C-alpha cells in the first residue's frame, strides 16, 4: 500500500540523522534528536507529543558542541543520553545529562557526565542494554568493541574489556540483545558478528554483504532483523543461521534502518535512502512453530525408512522430492507483508524510533532535519 504522510511534523534547524525514544519517560511520549552541522553550533531537541496527540512540543533545546552522528537515550533515566560526535577532524563520544530545571531556564546547558576516550578509530555508535537498569555501556568503532562500566553518580566511566573485529572487518554498528545481557551483535560490510561479552569472543556469524543495520525483536527471543543495501530485509532465527527464515523486499534504494515494534508481534519499520518509511507485518509466531517442528519433531530414521518404502509404491519420484523439500525448510517469503509506505519525505530517512509508552506510534527523521510522528493504529486491526 502506498501513501503519503498524515503525521505530525517538527522541523530542526539543521540536517540530522539520529533520533531516539525516551523510554524512561513513562508520563509522556517523548523523543530526543540532534543535529549534524559542521560549521554551526549543533542542537539537541527534546520533543514531546501533546496529550491530545495533535502536535509536537519542544520540551528542551540544548547546545551541543559538535555534529551528532549517533544519539541514544538512557533506558532507565530520562535525563541521560549518549552521543557520538565529530569535530570534522576526529570523533568522540560522551554521556550527557539534561539539567533538572531545564523547563525553567533560559539557556540550559547539558552536563557532560563522562567521556568515552578509549577509542583511536572512528566511533560509530553507543549501545545501552534496552531491558532495564545496567551499569555497563558498549561502544563500537571501526575495528573494536568496548565494554564500559559507567557510574553516573560519580560521573565516571572506565573500559572494562575490549575486543577486536580483525583486520578484514570494519564495524559499522550493532545491537544489544534485550533477552541476554551478555549477547551483542555487530554489523560490518560483509557479515553480522555475534559476541559473548563474558569472554569478549565471537560466538557466531552470518556472512552477508553490505549489511547496514540490525535490530533484535524485543518480544521474541532468538529473532534478529537485518537491513541490507540491495537485498532488502532479512529475518533470522538465531538457532538456525544458515538461511533467513523470512525475506522482505526492502526499499527502492538502500535499506538503511530497521526496527522491530516493542509490543506487537511482527510489526517492523524500515527506512531508506529512497526517502520512504515502510511498515511491514511479518509475524514471528509462525517462525517459532516451524523451528520447533524442525528441531524437535523431525521424523525418526525408522519413520523415514517406512515412508520411503511405501512412498515408492504410491508416489512418483517428483512427488516424493516435493514432499521432502516442503518439510525441510519453511517458506522464506510472505504474501503482501507491506502494510503501508510513507513517502512524504524530501530526503533520505536515516532515523527511526518506536515509542515504548505508546507502541502504535513511531517517529522518523529525514536528513533535512524533518521529524514526523505517525500512528499505525489503523493497521493494527489487520494483525
């Protein structure tokens, strides 16, 4: 289904590419975003959806010293967030705190709680564990994965451990498993790598080309969704990594980001450089059933032997081959998974964020600094 946008808009002063849900704000539907200007003083905007859901209100506007390439809100403290920034010559990362009386101050200043200064290579992102309070952070640069201990009360951070991806892999991003605090996935130009934080060793990998983004399903264990430049969106069961269990077409140009809904099974957002946001429905409940059957209910050798004997009598060779193909692997394609395509953008869309408080609402951010908040309630009846 193709469509424009009936959403609520909000304009930033400069270009931008990252937006985050303020998960810890349980009283409001809020998002935080930051700008990407090389020459001008950059800004962080704290945005709240009005109680009537009709407008976006700027709750706070803060100066940020450098262009913001990554931004993530702390999942357990609504006043804390992280940024990865560039001075034009080098990259840095920091943890910031919004002043307590920011709504009553004329020019509120962000407080830098900690700087993540252990990196030599270009920093790409900061990861918070999404499932609750945790005193660890992850930072990812082109070649390394860092695990930090963070004490916000003492305004201190320290590298706890570090791992290298190897000379042949340049990391671009990652995601922290919401079901397992010791599991992290990183993306690079040729693979998805799975890490065990207890040993800081690679546990597994998916060899795929040009993966841009990865996101875990917060409601279902073992499910990972990846966005790839040209081959669209793939849904993986982490217990069986040989092939994706489902495939979605993606975008007309590069598929840049994917995000699973925090509440509704199989509801996925994707954004691309074709200036479009797509809403998909691809339930993972069917994946669980198919995987369970393959892992635990596969016919025994005796059953297969008897089946072969009698099948040779009653079936021709083609029918027998077709039967075994049908039980060996599930279908990786789903009929009509696209619920809606939001195409009322004038630039590439890089930022996506579902609301944790109202999971039928999402925010998107295009490179020209335009934030759009949409409701997907009209499509939930189709689930």
